[in-house]
C-alpha cells in the first residue's frame, strides 16, 4: 500500500481558523478546519494508514476504528 503524503502539486496558505489548500494540478481549492489542518500537518511526512491513525488518535478523542474509517474515506 502506498504511503499517505501531501501531493507535490498541493500548496497551502493559513486562514484565520484553518488552512486553504490549492491543488495546482486540478485548480481546485479546499478549505480545511482544525481537524483537516491536523491531518495536513501529519501528511508533511509519508505515513502508512496505521501510523497516521495512531498519531491522529493521540491528538483527538476518537477511536482508532472511527479515525481509520474517516481518513480512508
């Protein structure tokens, strides 16, 4: 399975309460809230799904099953 990592074509800019990500390849913008920002921060380094879920569960009150389901979606 490929590791989860930020796309080379994605660029971010901070917002008041989150972050805006531009996918230069598609021209699409994505606004992220605090949870999205946490995922974005974790994707700064390549991670397996298991590693990503473990780090997110340490940051948020969420079960590993629910976190994995949401991240993999």
